[in-house]
């Protein structure tokens, strides 16, 4: 992706973290077989409502988060699309290189005093 900034895995998590400490309300759930959706709403500091749904999959006797959907945008589909573009235009090795670089940059940014 020439000229584009590689955001990596941490991007979606960073988007969610900026809502830390704000009001989160349970808005319901639906279960169909081995798939469940837990719906939540976040009230932002400016009073806006943000919809965050957690798609869960049954794994044995436990439920695991399979996807997080923020305002209708699937993080899994978003990452898959980004990863596919890099693999199609470069290689899997290039994808791994970019992810490692992004992870290393994120760790440096998280250090106190950085």
C-alpha cells in the first residue's frame, strides 16, 4: 500500500480505549445456535451514543468473543480486508513485517515518559 500508513492490529483497540471510563450500558443479546451477539451502548463525554456489539461463538462449554462491531463496522472484516490487500500486493511475509513493526512502535509509545 504505497503512501498509506500501516495502522496494524492496535488501531481498533485504540479506538475502543478512547472510550475508557465512560458510561457503558448493556442493550440486550440474541442467541442463535452457537452464535450470540451482546449489544452495548457507550455514552461519550459529548453525549453521543456509540454502539458496540460483541459477537460470540460457542467453544465447548465456553463463549469466546469472535468479533467486535463498532457502529456497524466489523473489526474482523476490517482487518481481513487490510491483510488481504497487503498479501495481494506484496506477500504474507510483508504483512508479518508490517505487523511486527506496528507492534514494536506501539510498545515504544506505551512506555512511560514516551
